[in-house]
C-alpha cells in the first residue's frame, strides 16, 4: 500500500530549516564562506527538498537590512543537490563561484546520497576500497559525501580566483603596467585572439 505521509515527516523538515537558520547565521563570520547543510536521504531527496521549502517559507517572513549586510540573498539557498539529480560539478562550481564573488558566501542543501556514484567512481579509480555493509550498501560515513562536496566545490570555486592572482603577479613580475596580452589560456574563457587572453580582462583590471 502506498504511503501518503510518514509520521514525523513535516517535523523533520521543520528541524532541517531551524538547524539551517542557526548555521547559515554564521555566514559573515569569515570571508568567502562555503556552508554545506548535509541532510538525511540515501536514495530519496524528499527531506532535503521539504526542508529547503520550509527554510524558504521562513526567509519570506524575515525583515532585511541590506545596508548593514543583512540581506536575503546572503541567507538564501544557492543550491539543492538530491540523489535523484544528475550533477555537473564543473557547471555548478562555475555558477556558485559567481555567487561567491558577488556576495561572499554560498549555502548548499545536500542530501547525503547525492553524488554517491561519482564519489565511488573517484575512489575506485584511485584504488581506494569502498567499504560496504553485509547487505552490500555503501557505508556513507566512510565516504562522507558532505566533506567530499566541500572539497570539490572549494577547490573549483577558488580555481578562477587563483588564476586571476597568478596572471596579475605574472604581469607585475614582467614589468607590464598595461599589458595587452599574455600567453595564459583558460579553457572556459573567450580568447582575445587565437591562443591568447587579455591580461587586463582576466585580472579584473588589477593591473591597469
């Protein structure tokens, strides 16, 4: 018989929201904060989705003062990842990088089963044994999806920033006060000419 609603389902979603309110409240304690709220759900993302909705409903009831940094945009959820979703980490990292640069923090709601196939594939490719229980289920605590996502996104979100700093340092070291072009090539950026990028463009004007 299909189950319409399990006992405690909405209470659990409310707890997801309340916990997020407390954690995301720390988003201004450090610059460029990446907050990942990992939520129960190995194969089903219902609790993550319902908790996200509950959190959004709470956001709508709050009063904001952007002039002092208290903005809904910084408190909002910037990504929700569920086991039922296919995940393009590179595309998501690029999108989240833009949010990080604009407002200084990124908040992610992550179902604990999201991205598990990708994690397993990466571990096995590296020759790491994936631990399983007697029923053949992967032991999620041994692969730690939340930590894996944090590492992946932190590295990729900082990738553009590191490149920008390196390109700027290159221009300074070479004595280019107004460099026209460098030999740096970035695969996702449009080149000013074949094989070249504008150093001024790629360093956001730092070397002008």
